[in-house]
C-alpha cells in the first residue's frame, strides 16, 4: 500500500472513530481498504439505531466510495407484489429521487434491495476534510431516509401504518433530526 493510500485510510478511520461510528474493517482483496460504520451514531443505551454504511477504496482507483444499502421489509414486499402498479411506481420514484440527488445507485428489483452511493476523488496534494466526508454521508443517509418515506407512501393505504410500525419497528414519525 502506498503512503498516500495509507494516509487516506488512517484519516477516514480517524474520522469514523472520532464520531463513534466505526464498526469494523472490511477485508477484501479487491480493496485498498474498507470500513463498515453506523450513521448517525447514538449512545449504546439509546433505542435509536443508525444505518449501516460502508466506505472503501478499490484497488487501482483514485476515489473513495461511500454507500448505504437497503433491503425492503417483507411486509412492504408483500404489498408491492400484491399491487404491482405500486411496485413499478415506487421504483420509478426511487430512481427519480436518486437522479435528483445526483448519486449513484444499484437496484436489484428481483430481490427488493438497492444501494445508494457517492464517490470522492482523492487529490494527492489535498486532504478530504471531515466536513466534506460527513456531508456526503449525511446526503446518502437522508436520501435513504427519504426513500423509506416514499416506500411507506406507496404502501400506506394498503396496510395500516401502525401494523407496519409494530412489525418492523419503523418510525413513522416525521422527525429524523438528530438534535430534537
């Protein structure tokens, strides 16, 4: 591993550790490095849990990829399968959202999961600031949260929201603010 690659790896790990987000290293021969982390991080005593995200650099690339994946819940899948037009419209709306946010994505419609990601190019004479890194993390997190709201809208009148909330522990309240 080059000194630049080692420096960026250490910098990103330090950012994640500073914010109590770091979960584990990803070991894969195709990666220069990779980390799994939680965003936002909450105290371990909190009932609220953040989302699992990853950051990694592929071998022979000059950029980082930050990514968040989503597996649609069984209760939502059942509704989407039952009302096919809702399924089609959800995935169209999801694509429109991701395009609007200018992000990358991978949809696996057959398995009802998707991944949203962003890239940060590494400039050898500049460091990636903590602020820039976490703005991208927050953008991905908020886009994923918005996609969950879209999914609930597409399933809403087909299943009682309280049942979805009880079954999947989904917070159907609007508040996603960390500070209130």
